[in-house]
């Protein structure tokens, strides 16, 4: 498909995409992480790139290879690193897409040495990470758009709408974890797009197809 100079062309546009998990170090050999593969965010980056847009992809630890010439990959590990990269790149972008599964907390202290086994139980103290999406939402200009994702297990629509407002998103993509074959690790997902005043529900489909639907929706915004 050649999108160059078609109605769906993104030539001249720059997108910021966050993707993948974050790893929060405990000591030199251990971390707290999550099961995000980075697939959804990378599919979005590839779709934007295919349509001629430039992508700044801020990517947490992921085993997926990214190689489109329009995509610049900024590799990060922790939420704090992702925050620093994303906040400095957003100013030069027209659209931000927050597809990363960012750890909400990190260990309060990181040990220089490997933590030794001793007591029968230990307690980890965690401290809150910066909210990347919320901070970009707060400084979003009128010529910029911001898209978020929401992972909910209860009161799905209500909770997703709260996040849409709180983080100043133009659109939020609600992930369903309930359906077989959807979500983490899978190539497929079930999503609902929630905007300020309309909602679109989709069937189970490939993440690459969801990426196309999402980019079409952003263009229509
Ligand atoms: N997000 C972010 N930085 C964080 C946490 C979340 O940028 N520190 C972004 C995610 O990438 C996603 C959106 O915010 O686009 C919502 O993430 P989610 O984890 O669903 O929401 P939280 O606000 O963290 O609330 P909770 O986990 O308590 O539901
Ligand atoms: Ca969270």
C-alpha cells in the first residue's frame, strides 16, 4: 500500500509513541516488571510510518525488532527514563500515543549490591512513578493531540472516561481483558475507542488492524 499523498497520508507529521513494559530495578540483577510485549505500540508506530509519518518510539524492554526508516527508537528501561525521553520529545510532535504499560511504582531504594537472602519474609517499599500521560496532557497545546490506553477489570467505561478527562486525552482506547485471545502477549485484542462524545466498539482483531483503525480515527480528529 502506498499512502504517499493520499487522503490518509501522514507525510509531514511527527508522532510520539510510548510502548512496552518498564523495568524498575531493585538491585543489580532484579527488577519489577509486567507482561507487556510492546506489540500494540509497535504496530501503531509501523502503521504511522507506513503512511509516511515520522515516529519517535520510546520503547521499554521488548524483544520485538523495529526497523522502519521513519521510526527512531529511544530505548529505555524504567518509568523515569521513559518520562524523561517522552516529555522532551512531545514538543516537536503533533500526536502522542501512550501505549506503554508503565509501572505505577518503583522500589524506593535501589541496592548497589545484590540483596542477600536472610529473613523468612521481607517488605519492599515502593514509591510512585511520574505519570507520563498526565504530564503530557497538562502541557498539550491546541495544535496537539494525545491518545491514551486504559486497562480495566471493573466499571470499564466509567473508569476509562475518568482517565480520558484526568489526563486530557482526545481519545482513549479501552482494552478488554475478558475475551479469550485478547491483551498481553497475544497478537489480537478487543478494544473500544472512547472520545469526548462518542464511543466505538470493535470485535476481536489483529493488533495490526487495530493500529489502522486507530490511525484512521486520529486523522478524523
Ligand atoms: N500512563 C503513563 N504513565 C504512568 C502510568 C500510566 O503514561 N505512570 C499511561 C498509560 O500508558 C496509558 C494511560 O496512562 O495510556 C492509562 O494507564 P493505566 O495504567 O490504565 O491508568 P493509571 O492512571 O495508571 O491508573 P490505574 O493503573 O490505577 O488504573
Ligand atoms: Ca497504571
